[in-house]
């Protein structure tokens, strides 16, 4: 791997750690702040609404103005947003909500630009590993949030120290990313696209048409994005407030482990087989978790172990998805397509935030089983008809 590609890998890896740190700010702020219940619900609403806005705006911009300028825009948004959030944890609830919203817009735009960029600048032999492992690192950021939350919830540190610690980590890493991003090269594949063709949606070429690809990938996003949100980010404050830090840690440990497992399975099953196994596995383990907690009323400890296994399948499903999202579409509208497949899922996510705030534990778990079932159905469909994007 060349020094230029080493810089790209280092920069994007650090970026994904910060991505996770900022994403985890929502449950952290919900517990640390003294916000009223309506504000807590609104905090969780900033994730789907902000992500949707960032996806649509910056996902489109990354095809029009380029991958590198889009990275500067997203960094500015979640950098400023996270700073305002931490400064407002014990202050104005409206400033807190504004900070979270701006940060989530930045995160929403980060992923289309990141996936498109990595698919285009990393050598083909390293491409799958880069897409899977670099994006997997985002779970480390949420895990750090969870560890800080656990220290706070165990009365080891006061909230002021917890806020300062998280602010220091974010400040240093964002500064490092800023320097690296200015040194990163623009995508040569994107630069080779004629100006008049950038962002123009056309037929994807061989294999199934754009309607099938968008529909199946939309189902994949529904399964992975929503279940991650409701099993890692929301389940603590909604169902187990005193265990928020622990649940953040447990689910993201599973997610961190799932990335390398997915990469190891990829040569055997290729992208279609990986999608099939991971989404079916996620659906089955989610059903078992629902039975353990919501139906059989088994111990919380047993539920946590099953949740850990579901997190492993969750990251395996994410790995299949981050391979398919950029590689299933041509370069000239790759960012736009990645944004399009997230529209319905994040609209559903926004509606679900309010629905799940007032359901029983059993209903909460069964809802997540249904989300996983949607992904499993898409996994079967892609295995039977979808294009194979793994070339080794």
C-alpha cells in the first residue's frame, strides 16, 4: 500500500472513530442533561431527521463538487455541532438540541461521501477490507461514549469530568482529521467523470435494474440502521436508563467483533452470501432476544449475551451493506444513490422514535424482529438476483 493510500486509511479511520463518538452523543446527552421528556424524544429525532438531511444534501453534493470538498463540509458540521452539544449539556435545552441536529446533519453526509471515496481510491485488492474495517471502527467511538457513561453511572466521575473527557477526545481527534483531510487527494475516478455527467442518474449497466437495487438496499438499511439505533442507542434511555452505558458497550463490542468476522467470511460466501447469512442471522438472534426478554421474561444477563451476538450479526450485515451500497452503482451518481436508499429508512426511523417511546418491552423487541425480517427478505432476494460486487 502506497504512502498516499496509507494517509487515506489513517484519515478515514480516525474519522470513523469521531463518527461514533458524535453518534453516541445523543444517548449520552439524554442521560447527562436535565432535559424534559419532550426534549429527550426530540434528541432522538435529531438522528433520523439530521441524517436524512445530510444524506440528501451532501450525498448529492459529493457527486457534483467532489468527495474531498464534501469531507470538509461534513467535518465542519459535526465538529461545531458536537462542541455546542457538550457546552450545552448543563445549559440551554434549545442550544443542546440545535447542536445535536447540526452534528447529525454532518454525520448523515459523511457516510455517502466516505463510502464513495473509499470505493474509488483504495486498490481493488484492499477495497473490501477498507470498506468493512474502516467503517467498523465507528463502533469504537460509541464504545468510548459508553465507557465514559459507565464511569458516570457508577459514580466514579462527576458529569463535569465526563463532559470534559469526551470534549477533550473529540477536540484532539477533530483537529487531527482536519489536517489530514486537507492533505487527502481527490478521487481520480470522480475527476475522470465528465462535468455534465456528474450526478446524472442512469441505468447501472449489467444485472438487475436500478429499481431492484434501490429497493433491496433500502430494506438492508431499514434492518441495520434502525436496529442499531433501537438496540444500541435508544434501548438504554427508553427501557433501562441505569444500564445505558453498559448496553452501549455490549452492543458495540459485538459490532466491533462482527467486522473482522464478515471480512473472513467474504472469500467463502462473497458479498451475496455474506448478505444472506448476516441478515438471516440477525433476524434469528433478534427473535431469540425478544423471546428471552419480552416473552419469557428471562434474566437481563441472558438478554445482554444474546444482544452481544445480535451485535455481531449487525456488523456483518453492515459490512455486506457497505460493500453493496457504493459498488452496486456507477461512479457518476454513486453518492446520490447511497443517499436515495436511506430516504425511506430514516423517515421510518423518525416515526419509530415516537412510537417506541410508549410501548411495552415485548412490543419494543418484536418491532426490532420485524425490522430484521425485512432485511432477511432482502438478503434472500439479493442472493437470488443481486449482482456480485466482490471480485476476488
